[in-house]
């Protein structure tokens, strides 16, 4: 359920998504709001679960994790026990940075960050050892054209 977010909240969220290290003073100046009103709004957005955390964005390539992989999964098993085992497996691998249950032809799409194809193969071997999968294929990212964590703030 979407919360009612006004134009000032959208400005706050836009600024915080650009730079989560802004002080309340800096933030209030950028959105033309008093310091106390700004602080109250940010606290409310946190309490309402709109702001779920603040993080540092890291350049994976500089850390030796230059290969992005999309792992495409089909399974013939959809019972609750299998799903619990699958969730435990995929959430337990730090290399897997996104897991999505899909409609259509694919059952799941996983996004992973690894050093190279050999590292992907080690991840693949560990994954299939933990949970039975019917079909697994991978697509390796050749070029990242756009990668962002920013949620768009356009008015509905």
C-alpha cells in the first residue's frame, strides 16, 4: 500500500537518495524547510518505512567483483518446503545481490556479483548442491549502461 507522499517529502527523498550523508542542516537548506520541520519529516519517513536504511555505494569492480551475472532459474517444484530451502540457499550467498520470483516462462531471476566466470561456476556448484533446480542458465553482463538504486520521485 502506497503512503501519501507530498512534494516536500519527494524533495527530501530525492536529496537523500543523491547523498545519504547530508546533515539535517544541509538537507533543510536544499528543500527550503526549517531544520526542525525537516528532521520531523525525515523521522516520519523512517518510522513509516519509506526510508529503510542508509548505505554507502561501493564500486564492485574496484573490489575485484567486476562480473555481473543474471541467473535464470526454472523449477518443477513449487511446494512450501522446497521454497523455504530455496530462500535459505539464495539468501545465504553474499554474491547473490537480488532474487526475484517471476511471472511467465522463468520462475526466478537472480542477480550476482563475482570476480569472473570461474567464480560464477563455484557459486553455481554451491547453489545446485543446496537446492534442486530443473534448469539454470546465466547471462553475463557485457556493459552496464545504467545501474542505480534511486527510486523515481515523479508525481503520480
